C-alpha cells in the first residue's frame, strides 16, 4: 500500500528544556550564545556542514530554544572538525567551536551519542593514554578505537599501520614523558577537587 | 556640624523634598514611601512628598503651592538626572517666587533605580543622595543668570545635502551663513549617487538646483577647499578660524569652459578621480564633476608639473583667455564670529579590504556599492554603460548587504540605508542590463514611507533573495559551471542548506562609518563622540541635534547613519535650533563662575596660570587675585588649587561640597 | 630571546619527520631551542571533548614548566604542531579571560608544586622563522635554491585560527614568503586555510577524505608540484590517504606533501635522512629540486 | 542579567559593604553614568556620586574629607586627556592625584582606595566596569578607619598637594 509518509512536526513548549541554553552559555566561550542573529555565516563557512543533519546555525538556534534532545543527538556536533572558521567569521563574536565542544561533552555526559560512533571513544582513549604516560600515542589509541567501535575495519586499516611502522612513524611501545608521570594523574585529580570547590 | 548650619544668607532653611515615582521607573526599585519618610526626618525639612510624575504640571504645582503655603525657601526634587530636568524645576521655583538657585536635584533614577539590581540597596542609595541634596541645598544662595548678547551669524561645516539644506534655511531666514567645505565642490555623497530610493528620482536632478541656490544666495559665504582650524568662545559668541587652501584658479574669473583642461600638457588623466572612486583619472587641472559648485576648475598641486617641479610649458595659462589661472595663490586664513555652528560633516564608507573574505581588491569584479553608483551613472567613468573592470558585461550579479555593518569585528550598528540602496541597485541592474540578480541579506530593513512597497516591487522584478550572510567570495571552482566565475558561498537560512552561487559581479554594500578624523574634528568643537565615532547628541530623544556644547548643533550622518530624507529633516531641525538661539538675541550663562575672597587671598598667584581662559589677574594694589566674571567659564580648577581656600565657585563652594559629602555618608 | 621547543606527541609519532627536519633546520640556522624538559601532551582536540578544564590544566602544566626555565628573558615556547599551538595559546587567553578557570587551574598546579604567571609566549615556527630570524638570514643559508618547485603553502586551520597574531587569518603569507625565499615559487590558491578534515578521517572517513581531496585537487589545478604543511595531522591526512582517495574519487591524485621544514632543509642542502624525507609515502623526488 | 557579575558580599571580610564617594565631572563621566542608567546597566550600589563641573575642581581636601567622614574609597571620573570641556582641567586633576597618592602612602592609607578614571560621555559600560572593580578592590582592602578627628599634618599635606599640583 503506497501512501504519503507523514510525520508530526510540532513542538510543545513543555517538551523543551528551558535550562539548556543557560547551561551551555555559562561555560567558557558560551557567553555570546544569546546574541546570535541567525545570519548563517557559521554554516556557510563550515567545511563540513554539507554532511550535517542540522547546520551550525540551526544548532545555535535549537540550543537557544531548548531543543536539547535533538541537539545532543545530532551528528553536527560530532562532525565539527574544530577548524575555528565559524568562530573567526561570526559577526556576533560567538565562539561556535567552543559551543560545539560543550555540546559534545554534554552528549557524552548524558550518553546520547550515536552508537559505535568513534569520536567519544577516541577521546576517552586519548585521556587514558595521557593519564598513564603523560603523552598520547596516536597509533595505539587509534588501534584501540577501531577495535572497540568497528573491529571489522581493523583489517582495512592494517595496511596503513604497517606502512607507518616501516617508515618509523608509529611506535609500538609508548614513549613516556620525562620526570614523574604520576604528577599528571595528581594534577587531573586536583582539577576535579577544585571544580567541586567552586561550584 | 551639619545640625547647626544656618543657610549662608542667615535665614533658617525650610526645605521641601519631593520624591518622584517616575511612573514605575523609580518606584519599581526604590521604596519611595520609605524615602519620603526618611527625608521628612532630615534636618531643616519641613515637608516631604511623593508624586507619580514630578515633572508634570500638577507635580510642579505641588512645589509652587508648598513654597507659598509652607513658606519653603529650599527645594529638593529626587527624580531623574539634573542634566534632564534641572531647568524644569528651577523654572517652577521661579514661578512660585523663589530664586531658582535655592533648588537642587537628587538623581535617583539614572544613578539608582536604573542601575541597581537589589531593591533594598537601591532605597539605601537613594536615601544617601537625598540626604546629600538636603544638606547641600541649605548652603545655596540666591543667584542671577547673566545675559550675554549673541552674534547673529551662523557657520555650517560640511556641504553635503545636510549642510546645504541647513545653510539655505538659515540664509532664507535672513541670517548670514558661512558654509565651509573641504572638498573642491559642495554636494557630498548625494552628488555621487545615480538614483535615489524609493522614488528613483535622479539624484543630480534634485540636488543641483539646491547647489546653485547656495552659490547664488546673497547671505551665504561659501568656502570650499577649507577646514576649520580653531574654535574658541562659547554659545552665542564663537570665534572660528578657517584655513582656506588655494585652488590656483581665480574663482571670480573662471567660467569652467574647460579650455585649460584640454590644453594641459598631459594628454590623459593621471590622478585617480575621487568623485568616480578611482574608476577614472583626471588631469592635474580638472573640473571635479560637471555640476560642481562652485563651477570652476582647480589644480592639484601634487600632480601639476608647474606647482610640484616648477617647470612646465603651462599651456593652461595660454589657453585661458580670462587669465583665471594663478599659480601664486597661497593658503589663507579667515577668522569670523558666529553665534551658532552646525556640524554636517557626514561620513565615509567602510574600507572593504578589511574583509578579505569578500575578495575586494583581489578579484577585479568585486565592486563596492558606491563604485557601482558611478558605473551606472550617465556622467560616470563609462558614461553609464555597465562594464566590469575586465571589460565584460555582468550577466549575474550578487549584492551582499551588511558589509562591515552589524559585525562586532567592524561596526556593530546597522547602517540603516544599505538594504534600500541594495534594493535600488538590484532594480537598476534588472532594468538596465537585464542581469540576473541575487541579494544576500540578514534581515531586510525597509521601515520608512514607501520602502516596503519598493521591496515588493523589486521582488516582483524577479530579483532573487537569499536570507544569509555570505561567508566568502572566491574564484575556486568546484563544478564546470563555476569555472571563471566568482563563487559566493552562503547558507540559505530559510532553507537550511549551504549554497554555492557563481556570479560575474559581486557588489558590496559597505557600511557608513565616521570619518577617520572625526575625533580631531570633535575636539576642535569641544563635543563628544559615541563609541562608534559618531558625534554625540545631547539627548537621544529630546535633544537629538544639540550637543553638550551649547550653540553647536548636528545635522546629517555625522551624528549617525541616515538616509537622505532623514538627513534633510535633521538639517532642518538643526537650522531651527540655531535660529532660535541667534534670534533670541542673548544667551543666559549658568551662574557657576569663580570668585576670590580678597580678605583671605594671600596673593600667591597659584591660580593665575591655571585658568585656561585667562580670567584671573592680580590686583597689584591689593596684592590679591581677581576673577573676571565675564571670562570665567566655571570649571573650578582655580578653586581646587587655591591653598588658602579663598577661591570659590558658585553652586560648587567648598561648603556645599562638604555638606554633600557628609550627606551621602552620615545619614544612612 | 630565549626559546624552548615543545614538540608535542605527534612529532614523536606520525610527524617524526617534522621533528627531525625542524631540529635540523634550527641547527643549521644556529638557533638554540632545547626541548622542554618533562613536557606532556597538550590536551588537544579530542581531549577537549572529555573535560575541557582538565585539557586546559594539561596545557598549563607545560607553560608552567617552561616558565621555570625562565632566566632574565621570558620564554618563547615553539609549538610546531597546530593543535598544540592552538591549545597552549587558548589556555593563556582563557586563563586571562575567565576568572573561574584561572583559579581552578592555578590551584591545581599549585597542588602539584607548579606555578604559572602567564609570562610564556607561545610561538609557531613559521612566526619565528619569518619574524625573528628573518627572510634575509634564511636566504643566506640556501645552498640549493629550489628552482622550478611550485609550492602550494597549506597553513590549515589551527595555525592561523583563531589565535595567529603573526599572520593574516584569511590570506596568510608567512609560509609563501618563506618558500619564495628558498628559491621556490609559492602558488596563489584560495584554500590555504581550509580545514583538511584531519580530525575526521579516523572517525567519519568519507568526510575527512573528501576534505583532503578537495585541497590536493585544487593545489594541483593551480599548478603546484608539492604541498607544504605546518601541521603533523594535516600532513598525515593529506599524504597517507592519497591511495584511498584515488580509489574513492577515481582521480589520479599524486602530490607530494612535505613539512615546510623539510623543504627548508632541502634548500639548505641537508642530507635527506636528517630531514626525514624517507618517511614520506608520496616520494618527493618527483618534484623539481627535491631529489 | 547573567553577564553582570554583581559584586555581592564576598567571602571573608564579614559581609563588609564598602562606601565609596565618587566625584564625576559634569560633561563626561556624569553623563556617562546617566548613559549607564539609560542603558539599564546594573552595577554595585556602593558608590555615591557627587557632580562637579570639572575634575579640575577636585581638591585633596575633598577626598580626605570623604575618607574622614566614613568613605572607604574615593573614585574620581573625568574626561579623557584632550577631551576636557574646559581644555585642561583633567590634567590638573591628574597632577594632584599623583601627588596625593604619594602622600597617602606616607599617611598609611592604601593608595588603591582612590582611583582616577577617564570616562567619556559615551562610555556607560566603563562606569559599570570601573565601579564594580573599585567596589571589589576596596572590599578586599576592608574598612578604612580614619574617622577620628582630622590630624593636622593631613591638612598640611593636602594643602601641599594642592599647591604643588597646581604648578602647570
């Protein structure tokens, strides 16, 4: 039976999160969120917007209006390549890149990112590596990431890994920082303590 | 100390305090009832009242009645800023028979209710200010305003449409007007435009008659190529020194026949023509543009061989049968006295190279709007034929709004006119060359009479509108259709999709901005600038053409972006203000001059060199300093410096200020 | 001026050639820039998405370490990796701008025995070469002028955005000037600062590949026979995936992509191995004057 | 308003609310403070503005009187250099101010308790910023106890400052 596919597209005020905008605007870089005039410079200057389900401009509008679910579930925030083009070009001096970071973090906190989407995993792997050694090892981190999110891709990536190894561009072992790597862990722990103190 | 203080004139002060609600402007933050009760208990206060609007007639009547019935001899009004309503309440006092200087204001609106978040804190602050006013007013004395006759002539600086209009109004009212213009011709930006929106009148056709009226008006002295050098004096009596640069052509002899230009040893133009925004070149001797007023050629001393190197066959001199050319002309200075000054110095356009993302200066087919105005004009560099720098005719044109406007990195304000200018140009491009036109806008601003109707017309012309700010213009082709074109990348925000639109010509509607030297100019005239560099009006609503310097008025875009009708209307307002000042015949001077107590003056001479107006001299017989009241402007610098406290300033005596300090600190 | 060198993690891995060539070029130019002792990961991009404050604290630790080395002159910390350059600069700016952040970081550093007063200046080597050392001195060091080499200078995003005070954000020139000084021809092209998609290639491969492909294609179209980069991630992305691009886009992309320091090293006549030429996937030998 | 960090009674100093007397010149800073009002810029309620025609009118005795009578700080606002409505009054003020600060140190008063700022008529936001900063600064310093009887050498010092500052 062929029929016209329809979908209800209406938003009731109580479905929106009234605090969402403020919680993002309160973070460093979020301060000008409310000043957006929806000119679209961010979208048109963005080299990745062609893949996004919502353009950056729409993400700003939706964030401001409290469309929390849609924003956090969007692929836009994960596609942002942090090239800062929007931040530099915005005529209202909105730090769009920082807002994208804030939204990514929020999505991870609320665990609403696309399944098996590698970026959050990658981020966490970097984090672990740094905690342990003070440095990040791209090769190992990426390998781990692939194994965790899409093990089948491992085979595809093997060739590249091998080439890198042969040219001495990927180390199997982890190069540790000089000095005391536990200082890093202590520093990170202290940040948590300090953050709690000021909140 | 406070309690025992008697009024300086010996009479026991009887103070009335009037607290204004100002609708909810004050009352929503300050507990005005509590403030009234607090005031009632202050020393010398006889009556304390509140009222919805103290500045209204019934409010003023309240004061007058109490003065008569309660025998009040001091009045305090706690309401808005004294800069706004001091005069109102002084008048009310005077009407009730009280010397108006037995009055003072406590500013509990601008200084309190509008700037304080917390209600209790606001009330507390208001109490302190009222206590200070009550304490201070006890020390007030009866004063008289001095009257000084005014000079009836007026100077208008800048001869664009605003300056021209103001000058003509004043001249027609019988005033002698000095019209000072730094360019070789009057006319300003309006003289460069092709058509004017929304009626599409030819700009030159409506401007030229006014320009020749200026030229022929017996009451107008026109000085072109001239700059104001120095302004001294004050409202009603300004002295202005004007520097007049040489034209190297005798104005009274030249008939602009153009023989000299023909004859010039240069066969081609060599100096970028300012009138045509550099799209054409003129010779060292040239006519600024066909309708230039005064209708006379002039010589650019930097380009002329005779004037720059001293060596030339001077064919121009030979060609001029009226012997109008005069290489010996020198800079001249004129000093005139005027009662009022109108500043109509206009604006400049935003430099589009500051936004490299739009490629101006890099891609030849990117134009600014004013360049296109010249290009479409029949008297322009191409005689009105629309050909681009590469010789092609554009088939598709992209017009970008808001270039440099609404952009915090450049100018945060909206220039106001660019939407309409862009619509007009879109229409002209459709009409003249049948080009496909895209307008890229953020918000369409067509707010005045006939403007929305014009927008409707342009929509119907088939112009494409894309709501989105253009991110970049490049020559980067991603598809065959983009090869050899300028590609505009923009989000069509109404659709939510990024588009790439290849065009032949890009037109940038650049922002209006304050002149680079606006700051120097405002200093000369002792007025203020807003953050963006526009001259600051005295009050945004109620004194929009006045400045903080009495007798100096503003007309046109120098005060902020405007279109032609608004500029003309404002020029009329400025002319009326100037007229009302000079026709009155006198100005009243605020009696806040300084004086020196001869009994305590030690004759140390500290104050004498400090006075910027040379108002203080030494009485060699009595060996004390003396203030010449006619010269004193009332800054109080001598008072601040006097080691013995002998110098005092009316309305700001030591005693009054000390009472005020005590008042703000000791009663709350 | 006192320099310290902050290589960052990538220059010890995929960007090893950048590290080698930069050190060799410093050496050739007589520059003293020892490696910052005890440095750690800058906390760059991916890290930012987990915990921004921690990322800033990581970056700040490096600045604090650099400041310790402070003699009479303030330290200029050279950060060649674009991401490191950005994060180190960003933490400086944000500590100044946001009081809360400053407090948290300062207190956390204090707890591990460190202090940072904001005196370190973070510099990119492009800035140092052009503005400190100067093109004249660089020209003088050239022994093998790169005749016929047409270079598309690729600055990428984070070197110029948002913090490059040393060059124009829209149309940067330093690398072009440097290439011209080496005897090569800098090609004028419009995508100098367009993102290569480096952070995406590992995660959303299609997007990353296309972004890099666009750059390589346009550079070739404008007549470039080599691309110079100033960022390890850009270089990796633009170079190592060219094979894949050929498959995906059916286009014969084959453009050598080298670190600008490698090109400098070549012009200075340094041995190929010292400047890591053997580590490149697309051999530079094909490019004129690079063999 | 979220972006306006209103300095409220901060930790420490037991909820001390500084009292600050501000002398603003009529043409620039007082006008700017009116503009702050018209623009509804909220700021700390601790200042009490006294209007004078020119910052050149401000003499050390007035500042000392304010401190003696219970102010914890004094803020002076004048036109930017070159912008004085009376040509040079603000320079005279600056000259006196610098000397006064030196005497303050000798008298044992923290020089940070007095602040001179150039605030143009258009700078309403600067009134807000400077006031908030000044209140915070003085809050950190704590209350000033100068309330006792005027010490003669203070008077003498003030006169000396006035006279020395006068030399232009």
